[in-house]
């Protein structure tokens, strides 16, 4: 009997010997023991085949998620996503697909581990793991070395003479990002669909949220043309942080138009190939507005580089900054793409480059593209454009990000900083009536609004319970805009939120004058308000341009349909508003005023 059972007993013994115990599995685990950290997350891969990951993101709260892992043939499989928080759900990210196992490539380099997705239908889990780089707690992160490479024209072309700057709108939101240009005498009513008061309309191929700029008789716009037919973006008010899957071959374009008739004077393909990064589903690969000084026009396309041409279309130089990874929520899989625009000050091109791994501001020589200075910053990604202005206290470069900062634009030396910004800030600083205004908003409970005197030095942050100090004239929490930049006009500050709430404040005192929800909200507001001749102009994403009377009483004058989605901020020049829709550039004005 015993002899008859020997084969079966031997199999049982072999199975017991060959089955890994918890201890055996711990020794066989490819992952370092102990907690691992990546940005704001901590993970532990336990030897019993379970994992726990904890995250804390400002404005979103904390997350504790768990599941199982198993490894085979260079692939780790994650099973389950049991979260004790609705962190992602509160911004519109679904947990659908989290019951499906996920597969990731992994690479262990010493004590560090990297994961790259093979297949994962669970968006929150993918945001936590895809392209993440984990290291033991208490050790420094190995940030990739950034290489900046310049290529110049050979030979360098002669620069044309700049025409008169009067009436020019040379960069995002015009001079000093003010968004103000009186003396336009625009009509109150127009219609992009019927052509009423539309002087001309020119189709521009591709997708772009960049704004038009104007100098003299030249108007410049950028675009990115996908080889995938029907490339789109998703407008609307939602928190979903998904990236577009369009990584097809693109052409990044710079166009020059005759501002008087809309005729395309020249177009240049400044870069061609597959995008280095993904873009947010609401964004485009050409969301940064170009800048010009009347002789040179500069366009920045994130990881596709900074490109400079003469205003008559001759290539001057390009600068590859390396990868500009502007993602959100401290997760590498949340690729949104950059939107910060270049600005020109004197003979410098100034760039704000806030990324997931390393952030900096830099100045390039305008005529050659050579790096003049570069200042590192302890910043998370931002989408704000820097601003330079000469004040009574001297020239100041200011930036809006998680920290608000002031620099010497000649050297890049930081002069002052103000703590209090929020996650994913986008509004650009403005200078109006001798004061800086920062909508240090974005994601998070703070969403602050700060008004600051020029000439500050050191740390000018507000203490707990303070709303002002020697440099901060006044501040308000929960009043900053998410994407649109405020406009200061005739002693009042106007702040437009994405959801259509329109606030007016006394610029000097911070007194709330009114708070009004605009009647035509639609998909919300991304374009920034501009002002001229006692009127404020705002455009919602559906292409309805609303005209509001400036002053202490809210009064809507008109609502004008454009017939296209609108994400870009219009430009004002010589009696004409140049508005960019998803397919076209429009010139709006009275015919007699357009020359």
C-alpha cells in the first residue's frame, strides 16, 4: 500500500519543496526592500505579492491604493486598484477598467526601479505607475542631464529694419501682457458666420491655441498640422487629465499674414516629425504664442525647440532645450504639453521652462540664439508666460508658478519670491497702474489673487492670517482664475474664471465691486479678456464674444457669434481685433478704421 503511494507522495514532496514560501518569494523579488518614493508618492512592494501606494497632492488630498503584483519574463502584472480616496474621481478621472490586470515593463537599476506601461485600462493606476522612476526613501533623485543645443543659419541673413512699433501687439496679450489698447473704436456687434463687420477671414490649417501677434503690417500665427485626418481637441469644463493619443507625424508651422487683407505672405515648416510628448486632450501642439520685435519673430514649440526667423521669413537659429515635460499632478503619465510663450526684452528672448524633472528660466540672445543665462528653480510644471517691464524700481522679470518670483532680467538673479501659488498655474502676470497682478491660481484650495508693488526683495510671503504686507498690497483667496489672465483697466481689475464668473475689484484697495456670472458660459472660458475704449471683450470656448461695459456696474453690451470654437486670446491693433478660431483668423472692425 505504501509502495503504491510512493509516486504520489514524492510528487507532494516535490511540490512542497518547489513552491516558494513568503521568505523565498521575498528573496526572489526584483524590487528593493523597503519603501520607494517617486515625487509625491510612496510605494511598497511586499514579498507576499501585494503593493501599497500613497500619494498626497495639493488641492486633491491624499490617496492610499493597494493591489497585487507578480513578475514573469521582465513584465510585472498589477492586479486590482483598491483606493481609499476619490482623489482622481473628483477631477473627472474614471476608475473604469481598474478591475482588469495591467502589464508593465520594469527595469531595476541598482536601488531604483522604472515602470513603463504595456497595457493598463485603469487611468488612475496608469497615472501612478507609467514612466515612473522610484528610488529608496531618503535618497536623491537622479535627474537626467539637460542638454541645450543651438543651430544657427550659415551664413546668418541680414536683419531687416523694424517698422514703427506704434499699434503693435508683439506677444501674448500685447505689451507687458496688459491686454489693453485704447483708440480702437471697434463695432459693438459683429458676426463671424454672416460676415458682419468681418474685414477678412483666413483659414489656417492644423490645431493651435496660440494667439495672433502684430507688428506694423505683419501678423504672425503658429500651428501644428497632424498627418492624422480630423485631429481634434476636447473643449469644456472638466477635470479629466487624459492625454491625446495623436502621436502621428506633425508639421510645426509659422505663418506671416498681411494684417490689412489676411493674405498669407509666407509659411515655414519649422520642425517636422513625431511629437516628443503627448498633449492634453484640451490642448494642442502649438499653444504658445510667438513674439516679435519687428525684425525677428520667435516661436516656441516645447520639446520641438525654439525657432527664430526674420520677419520676412529667413531662418536665423533654433535651440533644442531637450524634453519639456509639462505634466500635471506629479505624475509622468499626465502629459499635457507646454503653453508658456516666449517674450522678447531688449536683445533677449526669455523663456519660463517649468517641467516635471527640472525647471528653469533662461535668456537667449535674440539675434543668435546663444544661451545668455539660465537660472534653476525648485518648481513643478506651470503654463504661465513670463513678463518683463521697466518700473520706477528698474527692470523686473516676474513669473507665476507654484512660487511667484521676481528676477533681474539682465542676469537671471532671483530678487524676491512669494509663496502661495497653487498646482498647475496658467495665468500670466500683468503690470497695470504701477502694480503687478498675479492670479496664482490653478488647482487647489487656495486659488489666490495677489497685487504686489515693484521693487521687492527677499521673501515677501504673507504670514498666516495676513492679507497684505509691505510689498503685497492686497490678496484674496479663492478668487484667482484657472486659465484666463486678468485685465487691469481704468483703476479696476477684472478676473474671469473658466466657469464664467466675472469679478471686478478696485485695483488699489481690493474692494469687490461686483461678482457676476456671464450669461453665455457654454463650454467655459479659456481665452483671456482684453480691453479697449471703455469695454471689456471676452470669448467663450464656443466662439461667442461678449462685450461688457467697463466700470463699477456690470452691463453686457452684446454677444457676437464667431461660428468657430475659440481658445486663443485676440489681439488689438490699429482699429482691428484679430481673433483666432479653431480654423480661421478673423479681422473685426470698421472698414474705415482698418488701415
